[in-house]
C-alpha cells in the first residue's frame, strides 16, 4: 500500500508504526467454503439431494439405492462432503454421489 491512502474507507484503516504507513484493520478475508454437487450446483444447509449411485453404509445394515432422497443436508468445513441422517445415525456422503433437486 502506498504512503498516501486515497480510499474513502478510513474506518478500516490504522497507522502501522513499524511500516510507517496506513494499513487495513481487516487483516484476513473470511474464507468462504463452497460445496457443489456432482453437476456443479452449489449446495447449502437444508437442501434436498438424491443419490446418483448405490452406496453401502459402513456400520449400518442399510444400503442406499440410486434415487433415494436425502433431506435437510448439512455442509461443513470439507467441500467434498455433506452430512445427512439415515434413521437416527448421521452419515457423511461425498458430494460426487449426490445431485440437488
């Protein structure tokens, strides 16, 4: 940043004693994690998706079939996984196996 700040947003600026210039108070931009389904459509919390292939669920005697609806999914820190409930158990499913309705 130059010695002279020509911007209008002085509320987010402060004097840095070490650098000897005005610097932004906002040091880091918030990282936005975008979760997309197998077709590239953005998924959000609460969306309903369907499975694009049959999946076996480890630890449960249930196999999920192609075309099954998963309601109220939750996205998290990993953009390649979504969380949903099957019965009372929470399961993580890779986004490459789901499609948003």
